């Protein structure tokens, strides 16, 4: 099981799991419930440079398309082919099998400035999202 | 987003009780989904789905001037609506622009029930009153009736448990006035999903009881409640255009693929304009297409041919049954025939699509 306390969260509902200088990115359980049945995922190409809060991937439900933003700046080093093949992994396992891509983190302070899980739950409760 | 003006259907509390996600749809609070659009879609194709269709507008046209009035305002021939039969027709303006598409039920004895779209109800009513030179009696019966659609291959078996009428005698696009679950029902074999099934209009105050009893009777047959999300994917697969999305006042039946519901052998409002258009030729036609590249077309996306804009997507979705991406869009007539290829600009990239015949999905008989 993933330890949610170790993840960091963006206001746009992405999570970041840091392993060394690599950050894995996915969307939260709250976000997958809002998006509903994910039927298509478009991932960034490996080697692409993304900026913090820049669009990095697209997730589509039956009804609509949603942008996924990079929570930190850096270079894309991995893309999860499993979610391209089976987009429903995003709904079934948002924090584990449903991750989208990994970024080589340029600036560790960007990761540190994201919300903790506790902050994120407060953020959801506040209704500001 | 909901606003204070949104109306609740007679089934609203039932949807809340089922934990539905509620949205505002043309002024009505309706369930978009209960659990999952795909689950509800698949259940309707494989077993059965139960839909709230109370938002559809209901009008009664009666009196000895009813028929000439309907013949004048509708493009299709009302003579086809023998008692017990339902006829589909566009309702057009003088310039041929489509105000709505309507189901006309001939209830006999100069009485007709019209089922119109939720989004156009007020407009239709005002239009009909303004064009009622014949002197037909036009009655708004919207609030008095709730509506339920039971759709899918198990519909017959499920409804037979609650309805004494011989359903095997009820043919497609025909209706009866019968008792369902002990309540009056305007009951038809019809729908908007491409499956066999029934639509019924019942007294508003008894709607929740009938809804719950059908759900209970259908439980062992795989029936689940289904929302607007599944209704939209089902109708798209079935190749049914949606008024306000795939057709509107800027289009005539000639552009919208509805010419089969226009009878040029009789007179009707909009006939001259449509004949003129037929002579000159239309500039755009509604085409059904499927994606060759993996990408989902959505309303408003641009259609291109060799880099030039030739049209726009009006509806698009991932098709849960076909497991491919499909849509409708207006394109120049040269590009509208089955087999024609074009590109759709999706997230800034050109993705290939090909025109196909409708329906996308046809049920096995």
C-alpha cells in the first residue's frame, strides 16, 4: 500500500512521489472520482521538458477531456504504458498502478512547496478546488 | 452547477436515494450517472437500464382542427400516424430551420400527444400557439406526467411482471394506454438507445412508486438505473442525432440527415425554403464518422481536409460497445459519403477519421 503521507499534492489534484531525484506523477482518488470512467490517457514523450503547472498529459472520460499538469519542472524520463493500454487503472488504482509519468526533478524546492496529504484534505474540505 | 431555477423531476428523490450524481440539464436536475457511465451503458446493451425521461416536454393537441394544424407545422405526414402509432417529425420554421424534433402519438378521436425536447418546450409551445390559425386545442400537460424508459433486451420480461397487457402485440413505435404497476401509462415500444424497450408516461405523483417497482422487478434480470451519460453514449452508437447539439435552427432537415421525415407531397411550413435549397444544393451535411487514430472527438473540434477547415464536430464519444471513438459532424457535401476520410484537430494534432453509415451499432434481432 502506498503511504499517502509520503506523497505531495498540487491544487490541480496531481500527486508526486519522490524517489531520489525522480518524481512519479498521478492523480488523486478524489480526482479520479470526479473524472469518472477514464477511457483514454495521452502521455508525454520521454525526454520532453515540462514546466511546473504546465500541461503534461491528457486524461479523458466518456464525457470530457482533462489536462494533467506537471507538479514540478523537469524532464520526462518514464511514461506508464500500462495506463495507455488500460486507462481504467487510473480509476482502480490511482496512487499505484495508475501513475502517468516520471519527471527528473530540476529543483527540489518545487516539490517541497507542494501540499502534504493533510493539507490536501483540508484543501478539499475548504471547497476552494 | 445548479441554479435556483432548476426544476426537479417527479423522480428526483429516487435518484438522490440511489446516490446519483445530479447535474443541471436544460433547466432540469437529472442524474448524469449512478455508478459509472460505462457500467450503465453496458447493462442497457446486455440486460436492461432504467432512465428518467420526465424532462421531455409533453403537449396534447386535440379537436377537429388538430390534424390540419399538425399537417401544417410538421414536415412528416401525420396521416402515417394512425391511432396507436408514433410518427417522428422535425418542426421547422418558414426558412426550413429546425425548431425541434418531435414524436407525435395519435391517441384517436382527434387527440394527439406530442413528446418534445426538454430544451425546446417553451419555444415549441409559443411557436405552435403563434401558428395555430386552424384553431386546434393546445394543452400543456408537462407537469402532470413523469416519464420512465426501460431499455435493453430484458425489458419485455421485466415489464411483463408489472403489466397485464399483451406486450408481444405492441410493435416498435406503437403505443397503448395501459396499466403499468396499477397506474395509468402512455406506454410505447420505443426509445433512444438502439435497444428494444419501452417508454412510459405516468401520473407524476405515482412516478416514484412505478420507478421503484420496476427496479425491484428487474433486479434479478440485471436491470440497473442509468443516467444521462449512458443515454448520450447509447444514442450516439445508435446513430440518433440530438436536437440542440447535432441539429438546430440554423440547419434544415436536408443538412441534418432528416429528409426521410419530410414529405414533399403535402404542404407544410418551411417547404418552399427546403425545395429551394434542394435545387441549389446544401453547403454542409451531417456525417457520422469513426476515428482511425486513437483520440476522442468532442463537440466543437475542427474537421480538416488536406489542412483546410471543412467542418466541425457536433457530438463525439468513446463508444463502450465498439471500443472505438465515434462522432457526428457537419462537413462539406463532397466529404460526407461513407468511406470519405478527413482529419479532426484533437489537442492540437490532426487525427484521422472516416465517414461511416449509421447506426454505428445495430442490435442483433
